[in-house]
């Protein structure tokens, strides 16, 4: 997993020439941990401190009332100005694209970035919206009834990606 995140971090540095305008935002929950790791790798590789934040999208989802009558809202923490930034949104898995759409809506409440790029650990296909990641560690096709579970040491597990039937 570290090698995959290092590859994503290097691709981000390669694509973004104005590093001083770069910022990384992780989507709760696993995306926050992955974004922090990518931010640290960027610092190790280039000595660049990239502003970092976390984003909760619970109330921006179009299905929140279906999922739960009492949604658990986490903290959004974006301690930098979003205006004119090259924002890298980070999530663990992309499937339908609905989470990313909600994340973009939530991010826009903080300002208008110059661009939004998407980094994901796993692209499982099956998009319902025209949203594609800019940086992908692993692409795989799984059945509609299968689930991809990303486990991270920061979230009480060991680093692994598991396909559940």
C-alpha cells in the first residue's frame, strides 16, 4: 500500500507545477488517513508542506435519509483558504461517483478552488455519474453485490484491501 501511495504522491507532484497552490483534503473516514499519508510522502519527496484538511459529506449525500434516520456527522476541518487552490480530494474506494459528487458540493461551500483532482486507492468501476479519478492505485472489477473493504492501521486494522462477498 505504501508503494501505491508513493506512486500517487509522485504523480501529484508531476502533474501540479504550482505546488504552492496545492492542498489535500481527505473524505471521512479512510480518505482522511490516506490523504495524510500522501501529504507526508510529498513532504518526504519534495520538502513541501501541503495544506491538509478533512471533509465530512454525510449531509451532502443524496441518500443520507435512506441510509440512516440518525446520521453520524463527523468533523470537517479545512484550515486553509480553498480559493484558487489545486485541491486533491482523497478517498479509499470509488464506485458510483456519488460520494465524490457530495464531496465536491461540500468543498464548494468553503470557496471556489482553481481545480479539484481526485485520488483513490481503489477504483472498482460501476460508475453512475461521469466522475473519474485522476490518480488510482488499483483498478478492479467486482460484482455488484461484492464490497471492497479498505483496512488501515490508523483505523484499528492492518493495511489491506479485501473483497467481501
